C-alpha cells in the first residue's frame, strides 16, 4: 500500500512500480543480502491492476470521508468547473466548501466525464446523480457557482438558476426518497 500511495503522489504510470521500482529494489536487496531476500520480493503486489485498485480504494475512501462531512455540516456551497482536457474530452470537476470542526474546508468532491455535446442539462444531471447516489441533502446547499468558459460566456446561463431551483424544490423530493429508504427518516430543513 505504501508504494501505491507514493506512486499515486508521483502521477507516473501504474506500471512504473512493476517495471522500475521492483527491479531496482531486487537489485539492491541482492547486492546487500543475497538471493534469499530477493525471493521474498516476488510476493510484493506491484502489478498494474493491484496499484490501480489501491488507488481506487484510496479515492473512494477520501470521497466517503468528504460525503460524511457533508452530511454532518450545517450548509455547503458547490463550485462546478466544466473544462476540456488535452484530448478535447469534456469533464465536470466539482468542489465543495463547508464548515468542519470550526474551520472552513474546501475539497475536491468529484470528477465526471460529460458527453461531447455539453448542455446545461448534462451538467445538471451529472451533479444530481452524484447527490442522489450519495444521499446528500440538497437543502443544505446555500450556493452553486459554475465556472468555465462555456458557463461564463452565457451558453449555460440557466444552469445556476436550474441548480438553485432544484436545491429548493428537489430537496423535498430527495429528502422524501432518502426518508423512504431509511428507517429513522431525516430532518428536512
């Protein structure tokens, strides 16, 4: 897991550990301790799939921690950034600002690929899907800011209004769904 964390921090390809780190570690171990120690290195899980799974587990763990904090906070605001990557794929990055332990925290919430023909509806649906999937209370959302060239240019000017309306109207619908799915219900502010 330690190698997986260091690999994730480096931003290098998953195969780096398998193709570079492990052979180097084996060479050092052989030089210092001989063949017996090197055989133990074969048991270290550094395959591409293993590291990928470890990074996905770490990502899920962080997401779950932030969602738990969201559920406990009194209110939060969202920042949406719709952008294109180097291969012209469109994606939505969502950030959250909330109070936690008496301090304002700002965290990355989620990243979602969007269809090549982006509409305010597709942005809204991506956010709405995340909110429903994680049973987040919309009624706690006090502001939604949308950044990005297309949003700022006015192409999606109705997006903020749609999110704000959904926050007000949708909070009752989402709260009802969550209440129906849980035994104790939830408080709907």
